[in-house]
């Protein structure tokens, strides 16, 4: 997967690329297969959310070891990427693990998607529409990481900028998750969480997640040069679409509609991209 050959890709480059792609698919498939078995045992769709973060971490490690074994370039950036993906993926898996284990309810997004609770849907349908699709999504979104694991670094400025964006996104996501968890534990909570980062965005955790993957695109894709950056650009776009539209913010919005205080909160707070909270005077004008 070298990108600095004046004569274009060599046979070894193509072979290495396919080896890393197959490794990525195999690693994602292994994690999702194990998660599907666990899901069947617990009769819970939400198990896939735990597997989502873990699959990225396992995939990065597997692809990095494979790249090292086949002699692909990578150096410091290879293990930097493994660390960045591992920290993000394992934090997310750990956070969602507690939700799956402790909660008595499944994720309503999947019940809506598949037309009913787990026990009422054929398991083959669950595997196909949940675990298979998310395993393929892991492989697609991992493209900048896989490229970065098997290429030399051309633009260190992109790597540095990506690490900064990754760190900002991780902080935003982790703090947003912690504030939401604290809100849910409060027996006297208000109908809508509208403080902290949730006063800046209606979905700060999803926004932070998107920033993490745009940062990884800079480190892995753009860091390998402009061709690799363009080739892997669909990955962060797809991840952002998942988070903002397909499975993240938009379905959550539909569930929140009609809750007391939600309309006023939604009118003054952006859905995804954060901005500073409105002043009291602005809030009065919004609610009037």
C-alpha cells in the first residue's frame, strides 16, 4: 500500500491492500458473529451497539499486525492509529455495556427498524439487518485507518490536526455521555436535559463521535497524501450520516417529540453542530 512509488502501484502494493481489506472484513465479521450469538442468548438487539465500538478496536489491531507481518510501511503513525481507535472504541463499548447489562429495556430504534421486539423477529432477519450490515459498515468506515496502517506518512501536519480533532471529539462525546447518564440517574430530573453540553447541541455525544472519525480520516487518510485522503473521504461522511440521520440523532428526535419542554428546547438548541446557548432574553423571545 505504498503511495510514494513513481511508477504507480506495484504487484506487492495491490497484494498488501487486498490482504488488509480481507483482514478487516474477517475481524469485523468475527466480532459481529460473537455479538450475534450473545444477542441471541440475551434476546437483545442492543448488544450490537457494544460490538460496534469493540469491532473497530479489534479490526485496527488485526490490520496493524497484518501490515507489520507483510512488511508494509507504517511506522509511528500505524501504532498511533491503533491507540486512537482503541481508546475510542473500548470507551464506547464499555459505556454501552453498562446500558445493555443494567437496562431492562431494549433499544427502541431496532424494534422500530425490524417491526417488533427481538423475540418476535426471525433471528436470520436480525443477523442480516443488524449484525451483517453493521459489520460491513465497520469495514467501510475503517478505510482511513486501514490505509494509514499500511502506508508511509506524507503530511504530518494532517496527522497533528487529526489528533487534535480526535481529542476534542472524544472529550465532547465522553462528557456528553456522562452528563446524560447523570441526568437519567436523577429521580427529580426535568423532562428534558438542557444543561452542560446539551445546551450547546441536542446530541453532543453524536457530534463528538463524528469529530473523532473526521480526525481519524485526517490521521490515516490525509496523512498518507491527497490521493489516499480523497479515496477514503466517503468513510467519515458515511459515519456522520449514520450519527446524524440514519441511526443516531434523527431517530432519537422522533422519540422525543411530544415530551414536555421538548419543542422549546429544540427551538433554541441546534440538533447537531453546537453553538453557545442562548441568553435568557433570547429564550424568552423564542418561547413567545
